[in-house]
């Protein structure tokens, strides 16, 4: 039996590779003649860099840069055979700032990561844009790469949300010339537009510290940015699905860097060559920390199972826990095995996660063995 293990990490307890090792241990106790291929998986959000670097034997690059409030930090990204793998949250993420100052927070740090990848001759950059502390429409990122946002007196503005209403011109003469030869692929499953009731400021502003006054100010500021961009001849991406992701960074990347937004899980599957791995397998085992109705939308288990189904291969899941309303997921996934086999505090479950995955894999393998016996 040939098995492909393609699991997400279990947030807060196990990496994808640790999940895989525990699954292999459980199956080998039941089946003597079994071989494994493993791919670390992620959906474009937290953990994507680690998953792709592990799957492709890439390397980590750590640089000095700045967080969303311009405080000096160090941030890492990956370089692989497929290009650079960057998570904007590693520089511009919400957990990296002690105070939520939404009108000051910008994406300069993300620009610093992109520039470092360019300096290392990466001509393809994959960028995950979840978990941001920012709401600047991407102007901080664009500024670091050479674009200047000017006021009515043609003075350069500091690229922060507070200055969005004062932008009257955009100077692109100093934009890094390497951008035009670089393919930038944004991993994004958020579908929000830039502005309005379902836009970046209204939906995600509050979790970044925005009050009602801030939300109105930021939304108007982003609308003004769009107007100036249109005047300068840019295509209007403000209504595109995902333009509101990461406080409008989706919009900024499409507008200023000609980036393409794609499904996170689909992009990861392509980058790690999932199709090549799954073609001659008998079974795929996937999983995540908790599976529930949200797992239907751009998460690892359903993404993996849909791709495997194209090759006639069934997918089963081993998960930390099973939430409510998972019924429709069985349209994609043959069966789901939970790691938790007795009532216990969350801390205990997390502490023993590796052992719990091993036991769940053993139980799943026994069930498969029973099915084989009944078939014969």
C-alpha cells in the first residue's frame, strides 16, 4: 500500500512533519507492506513558509526589518526551487506590535522582505497575506520598493494610513526596476473588496484596534487612494475579491506590483507538486488541528481531497478534534478520525498531541485492515 501524507500543522502543538511521523508510526504497527510519501501542507496562512520549505528542502532567510509600527525586528522567509515564500505577517503581523495604532501601522516590513528576495535574484515570489496589523492599502510596502505618495505641494508623505486623505499624486520613477521581471503570486482566500460595508476597514479594522471613527476615516482614506490611482491610469482593483485582504495590501499588490491573487491551498498544492506525488498512491491522509464547517472553504483537508479525487484517490483525515456541522465534508473526505479518545483538558490534549495522532493512526489503520478482510 502506497500512502501520501499531506497534513496541515496542528496549530499550537505539532508541525506538519511531526504529524506525518506519528501517522507513519501508527500505520507501520498494522501494515508490514506500506510505503509513505510526505508533503507538509498549509493553506496560504500561518505556517505556509514552513510547510513549503519542508516539502521542497528549501532554506530560511532571516533579515533585520521593521514591524507595522516601524520598530526594528527580525523576520524570516523561505527560498526554494520554486522561488521565495513570504508571509507578510512575519514582518507586518498583529502579534508583533504591543500597541494597536491602526492609523500609524503600515506594511513597510513586507516591502523589506520583498526587496530582500529581489536582492537574492528571486524572480518568483509567493506571498501569504493573512494576520496583518495594517490598514494602509499597501502604501508602506510600495514606498519601500520606490513608489512615492505626494501631497498637494509635491512633498513626499510618510506612507501611513493617517496620510491617505492627503495623497494627491503618485511618483513611480524610483520603483524597483526588477519588479517588472518578477512574478508575484499572492495566496489569499479572503474575498472582501477594499472599501465599504464588507471592506478592509469595516470588517477587519476592529480587531486591529479601530473604533467607529477610525473605521470611517480609514475607509474614506482608501476610497481616496483608489481615486488617485485611477487618475494616474492604474486599473481599478478595489472591487476585486481579495483587494481588502490584509488591510488593503491585496489592492496594493495588484495595483503597484501587478501581482496575481490566487487560492492559498491551490497555490501550495501546485508549488509542492502535489499531483506528481498523488498519481500512484492508494490513499491520501490529510488533517488539521480542528475540522469543522469552515474547513469546506480553502482549508487543507478539502483542498487536498478535491485534488486527489481527480486521480481517483480517496482521502481520509486525522484531526485534533471534530467540530459541529461537518456533514458536507464527507462529500470530499471518506472518513475522519479524531485524535481525542477520552475527555481531557485542552492543555493535556496539546501536550500529548504526538501520541494522540499515533493512536488515531493505529485505529484508522485497523479499520482499513478490517475493510480489506471484508472485501476478500
